[in-house]
């Protein structure tokens, strides 16, 4: 307690006294110098901090239950607290700042919250002083510490990026070079790390830190040599015939021992059938010795039982059993080879024969023959093949003894892969986890590395990059053990390249280079060609056209070595596709030629998986050449191809990614029409991409998928008192369309996408805080000038405005936009609703026509008693009162409170009412929107109703959903679909109107707001008008809640019931 108390006093003092002014002041220098003296030779981090910190060895604790990341935070005594307290007392008048405060926090990295505070402070400092290399270097050090403290591999990626930035700003800063090398070492890029340590030593060749750098380099070299020698060690042990040496070598490389044992069994089979008994005896003896050692190491008994049964048959002279086993093994080996050559029909015949022979011989290898058939059926890539493969894999897991870990793991691996490809993600995840569990003792790279990589890829889609990086990092950590297994290593490094690309393209290039090294080692020209093409595309993105050209030339040489003509043609098409992308920016005419060749090859070889993307790239090239008719034609083909795959293997998320990637094509074509005075055609073209996937989700349930709407159809579905205001945000301007029942006009506003985003995000940050109400009002006025005022002369004397936002405009609280001259909010003049697209309006009005005009019954959910062990969130007593008041306002209602408010009861009851009101916690996952969820009390389920589950429900009888939790309208913004929010999930479930929050809201004020709102709805007011009237009450002069924090947070989405 004394230590924590003293630390708390010191931290409190430092938080108020240390820092940086606008320029680096003498008081700041004094603070840093005294901090360094107080720290002495205490070293808190493996990374280097600036300011002249003295060298000390970094002692680390290696724990028995090895964590994902360790070795980046040092052990040791804390600095003398007395000196730090004196320093804080002496410097009370020094200007405050973030850099010194962060260094103070980093002296106690294991104190809860210290590293996070340091990271936040250094990020702020880097924004204030973007040219200060020392700040970026120390941010890199803090992020390296965070990687271990939070077990967050993504922090390593950012640490590398900001260290690189520090070096760009000051190439003489030794600390930045040190931290860069450390990041590469912990990212398991040993060759890159060696080069980085060498670069560090060129800057700092003589200090004590340099001695540590040499030591780290030596350890990396030793690790690389050990990995390279593992196979040789095993083969020497086999030749020595010493059981202890063999056991040690097998323990060092069990997967390689498994391969050698299988090869020995195949060798026995061929020699036995050929009558070469002496080589056959040697082969079975080798298989027996290896498989026994393997069973002791891994617990897998399949190969040892196989060898033992062969030996038993030979010893008792059972030639029938031995011959059946031998014929089965030969057929198995030949069938596997035919599969590798893609001769699937012949592979199927041989593998079925192998299984028949091995079953008659009662050989455990029959399970591997059956698994070979699993792979062949999977390779057919059609639904029937997948069904057959799944059935066979399940037979293996059902019938194979539990000690046959490897074949059971491989069966689970294939189940997971098939479920993954067919978008059955939960089943895929379970299967992958079973595969990893089965393979945990076998040391097999397929199960240890590749399946973890697939699991990471899946978790990225379902749970966001953070969850994905944990599994991916675990695979990267294991990859160096498999220097002789290039296929798995190549795959994991290529996946790491894809995963790191959005945040750190230069690091992605390094991962891809490692993948290329492994692929070239494999001797497989298709694999090598694939990874070379990927690096060429990365190099083109980074502006390294020479590297891109060289990689494509090498990929072409690899393609020439592929024996299968179809596979060769597809790789050549991939090369043309990458070449076209590299040419697109500077040479669109040649890009058209390259991309057209790729399209032709894909079509000839019926490679539909790549065809839609190729059409899209070709559309981009035509658009870049201003050949707009051709661009539209290619775009039509791209969309037709994705539509054709709708009932196939692609998921909704895949199509969202595809359309987002296509957004620049939409922008270029739309800009072409706007520049040529045809804004209506531009709007109709952009409308083709808006909320298209959402409309698919809604239409799949009803059996009628809405088509993109033209302006004429939208005008026909507008009421006389309505106008639709639609936006398109381009790089350098915003275009606003005002569509009324009898006309459509547009206006262009010169504001860049980046500046608009800055204004929107600033308003989003300030609006929830009553203390920053003045800033929020200024920002809402500036956004009014951009988004409303330029089109104000086009606005009719309507009473209802329907907004269709674009990009970050989806985050705007339209009701709170403030007219500068009169000081009136937009909601004071209009009812305001927000729509995903014009087509949504047409589809929703078509579906709801003829239905009951006013909702009369409500399901009210309040303060569900969720699991506090899982979710460390407060209960919401005001939300319970809110739900009771809402239920009491309506003549027909149901109330779910506390432990009664389970997910299952909510789903059951919601279908019975016009209105659903949820007053509870919403957990929003911006990076994994399908995992955003509403919290309920645990029932048969876990109490979390996920967005993806909501979207699959049928709530077509519900006319209005009110989500009064925090951030229920927030989510990652797709450039074509808008926010992937919980509100969107209710749309997908068939609800035409949702009231949801743009930011965090306070419990008590939200309760009062919705009590007033539902009194109006229950009295017969339509839901949109009732929202406006409630908001007007809250902004009336003298109202305590006049700030934006509550009333402006809630926005009406969809069409008025």
C-alpha cells in the first residue's frame, strides 16, 4: 500500500507539472534530465527510451504457462521514489505536456494502466508535434511494452510503423533504430531483424546498448541455424540407430519423423510387392523405430500400430494380410500423387481402392486413405463435393481411435475449411479448434500453423482484427520451428501480410517476402508464382514499380514450370491482373490490355472466383481512360458475376467488401456524368451501390430482392410534404441532390472528403459532453454551412426531410445542424429521417402500404440482468423505470425486466407487437460489426443477441424498434452500405423504422426523453413527428437539457410507419 500510495502521489504531481509547451523549453529539458537521474540504472523496458536513459540489462521472467508475448517488459527494482517526489515538488510551475508524463508512466509498466496512459499521452504528443522523432521513438517503446502487458500483437505492428516514422524524421536517432529491430524480432521476422540490428550498430557501434544488439543478433543466428539443422539432426539419429538419440531427434521434429515413417511404410510396400525382401525389411524396421519414438513423443499410435501389424503379419507368415496392406499403401501413395496433379477422377479411384485393401487388412492406414478421399472431394469445389467430403471426415472422427490424433485432426481441419468456404462460420471455428487440439502434441505444421492461420482469417471476419491477430501471432511464433515445411510457413506469412497491410504496408511487404522465400524453398511453381504476384501488387501500391516488374517476371518464369495447362493459364492470368493494376495509375491504356487478357483467361478456364474482380479492375482502367461506356459495361459484368454467386459460396460480408472496393469506380463514373451536366444519371449510378447488400438481406426473406431505384421511382414514392436529400462525398467536393415529388435538382460544394471527415468526427467527440456544448454548437453550424445551406434555396416548403448520407455523413446528427443567422436547429423546421438509400425508401413503402397506420402495442425491455462476470458494465436502474413507463403508456404491452429479460423471450415476444423498445446495454464492435450485440439476461443462451443473429430473424410485424442504449446507430462505415450498426441489423430483420443513438447517452436523461416520446406515440402521434416534438421540448429556451448530448443523439432511421 505504501508503494502504491507514493506512486499515486508522484503520478498525480507529475500529471500536473511535467510537459512540453509549444516549443521544447528549458523547463522540459530539466524535467527529462532529472527524470533520467532519478531512474538511475533502472530499466523498465526491453525497448530504448530517449532522453539519455542509462543502460542496464533487461531481466525477464519466463513463465511456465508461456504467454503469447513476453520479454518486452523487464523485471527489477523500481527507481528511488524519494527523488521522484522531490522532482515533482520542485517543478510544480513547469508547463504541462504529454511527452514527459508518458516517460514517467513508463518507469512503472507493470502498474495497472501505466502503459496505456503512456501510449495515449504519446499519441497526443505526436499529433501536437508531428515532426518530433523522439516522441515517435518513445511511442514505439510504449507500444512494445503494451504488446506484452495487454497481450496485443497488433501493438507490435504499430510499434514498427512509428519507429520507421521516427527514423524518417531523424536517421541518427539510435533509440528508434533499436526499437525498430526489436519490433521485427518480436514479429518473428528473424532475417529482417538481423538486418535491422546491423543497421542499428551502424548508428551506435560502441555503447553498452550496442553490446546487447550484438548478443541479440547472435541469438537470432543460432535460432535460424537450429531450425535449418532440425531435419539433418533427425536423419543422423536415424542412421546412428541409438534409441536415445532417435527419441531426442523425434521430439525436436515430430512432424518430420511422421513423414519419414510414412515414406518408410511406402518403401516397404513397394519393395515387398517387388520381392526385394532385404530393402523391405530395412524399411519396415525404420518405420517401426520411428513410429515407436513418435508415439512416445506425441501420443499418436496410428503409425506404430500400422508398423506393428505389418511386422506381426510377416512374423507369422500371413502373406495375404501383408500383401493387402502393401497394395493398399501403394494405391494410397499413387492416389495422393494424382490428387497433387489435379487428376481427381483417377485419384478418387486409387484412394477408394486403397481404403478397400487396407480395411480388409485391418490396417490403421485405412483412415489416411479415407482422408485422401476427403481432400479429393473438397478439391472439386462444388456443393456435392463438399457434402461428400464432410460425410467422410465425420466418419473418420466418429470411428478412428482417440489416439490417432493426427488423422482425426486433419479430418477436423477439412470440416472447418469446408464450413469456412460455405460461410458457416461458427461450425468452422469449432472444427478448427478441434483440429488444433488434436494436433497440439503432434507438432504437425498443418495443424499447428496453417489451421491457426485459417482460424485467424475467420476470426478477423467474425470478431475483428484483434482476435484474429492473437491466433495469427501464435502461428507466426510456431513458424520458425518448421523451416523444412515451406507450405505452411508460406501460407502463414502471406496471411500476416494481408492482415498487416491496412496498418503497415511496408511491414506487409516484409511478411510477403518471407512467404516468397518459403514458397521458393517448396519447389512448387504455382505456390511461388502466387506469392510473387501478391508481392508485386504490394510493391505497386508502395510505388516500387521496379520491384513489382521484377516479381512479375519471376512469377512468369515459375508459371512456365507448371505441368498442368489449366493451372499455368490461371497463374498467367493472375500475372496479367497484377500487371494491369501496376499500370493503372500511370498507363491506363496498357492496363486495359493486361486486364482484358486476364478476363479472357478466367472466362476460358471458367474461373469464376477471380472473374468479378477482374471485370471490376477493367472497369477502373476504362474509367481512368474516360471510356465511360466501356467502364459501365465492365461494371455491369462484374455485378452480374457477383449476383450469379449470390446463392453460391460468397457471404454478405464478401459482397460488401467487393462493393466497397468498387467505390472508386462508382465515383469516377459519377463524376464524369456530373462534369457533363447529367447529375441525375450520376445519382442513379451511385444509387446502384447504396445499401445493395442490405436490400438483398431484406429481400431474401420476402423472396423479392429490390432493384436499384431511379429518380422517377423515388419521386413516385415521396409524399407531397417530403423531400429526399441525397449526398455523394468525393475527394474534393460533396454533391447534394434535392429530390421532390415533381422535380430533382443538385448542387456541388467544394469541400474535400478529409476536411469533412474531420468536422464530423469533431462533432461526434464534442456533442456527447455537456461541458463542450459551445464547441459542439460551433461545429454543428459549420456542418450546416456545408451540408444544408448550399441547397437551402432548393428546399421546398416541406415538413419532412429524408436524408440519404454517404460515408462519414452517416455520423451526422441532422436534427442538430444549426442555421447560423437565426440560430435555429434543422429539427425546428422539419421532421427528419435518415435512409440507407433511395431504393430502401421505394422497397419499404411498397412493403408497408396497406398496413396499420399507427402502432398500438409495445414490447418494453429494461435493464436485463446480464452476466456481470463476462461484462463489467453497470446495471441501469433508470432503464428499468424507462421500460415500465413505456409499457404503461400503451393499452397493449409486454414487459421484460431483470432476469426475465432473456434473449429467447425477447425474440418470442417481439413478433407480437408493433413497437419494440430496448433500454439496456449495447456492446458495439466497430471492427467486427457482426459481433455487436444487445445484452440480455442469460437463459438457454449466453444473453448476447448478436447483430448477425438479429439480421437473420423475421421481425416483419414490427413497425418501429427503439434502441435507447449507447452507440446503437454507430459502427464501421462501409463506403457503400453505411454503418454496420445494430440499427442496420433490425432493418435486415424486416423492421422499416428504427430510432437509435449516435453516441453514448446518460441513463437518467434518456429515461425521461423516451417517457415523453412514448406518451405522444401512445396518444396517436406518428413516430417521426413524436420524435421531433420531443426534441423541440428539450431544446426549448430555459430547458436544462438544451445541450446536444441526449436529444440530438437519437436519430430516426427508415420510413415512418
